[in-house]
């Protein structure tokens, strides 16, 4: 059994925020693979289903971002999971929009959701880092992640979440490199490219 955690802030006010792309990713996994209905528990919402030959619990903490670890800690204790069973999907300002990277452990780079999770379960969980771009000025980061994606960004967001959902079974079997490669190939096939300092745009 694996725990896939999408990070975000609860409520309609934050629904379209860059900070909530983790919620968007796990929502698409649930939709695309016919997971069960969301239900409230563990200070969050969970949905259960199968990916490949593995059972997966999706979790969206309904605390605010900086207390996400409360929900993750409760869920892992209930299911008797180790830190290696946890995958966290989160926004990453150090990656350009539409880019994705996977890593296990490492720093938290000022991300309050990751800080909270590490405090509760340790640091060696898998992170699926979803690029939302950097505003260019450190003082604008907070405003940037708590602002909504522009309408023009929705095509690449949808494409990225779909590619993640289509290939999420690779994470269950620990094939992180294959997962990342398949997502990148899917994004390329859908015509999305991204320069490091600009919004992704369809290929001409």
C-alpha cells in the first residue's frame, strides 16, 4: 500500500492557486483511475483505489499548508506505513512551469508543507516537484504561490496532471525515472515546451 499526498490549501478561495497544484494532481489520479469517493478523515480527505497491482490511498490535507504533516502523520500511523511508502505532490518555484522532477529526501527549500511533513514522519519520502515558476524576486514568492494560475496556463496544467495520472503506477513500483521520463514524453507529445524563465507554450 502506498500513500499519495497532494498539497494545497482547503476552500474555494485557494482552489486555483499555484500552491494547490498538488491537489490538482491527485484529483486527476482519482478521476482517471476510478478511485472511490473522497471522505473526511485524518484531518484531510482520502480516496482509495488501485494503480497497477498496488493499492493507493490519496490524501489531501484539509489543514492549511503549514500543518499538512498532521494529516500525513495520522494516515501513516493508521495504515502502518513507513516513510518510504509516502509520495508528496507539491508546487516547486525552483522549476519552470510545466516541468516535473522526482526525488527522495533532500531539502525543503522553504516549503511549509514539506517542513511540516518532515517534522512528523521524517525527511526520506518521495517528492514529485511540480514547477510553477519563480516570480523573480524573493519578496514576491508568497504572493506568487497564493495567486491563481492564469487562464492561459490551464492547458499545460491539465496536460501535466493527465500525464501524471496516466503514469502514476510507475511510482507504486518504485520506477521513478520511468515515471518522470514518461511524463516528459507525454508533455512533449502534447506540444508543450518550457524555457527556464518563461511560461510553457505549444510548439509552433
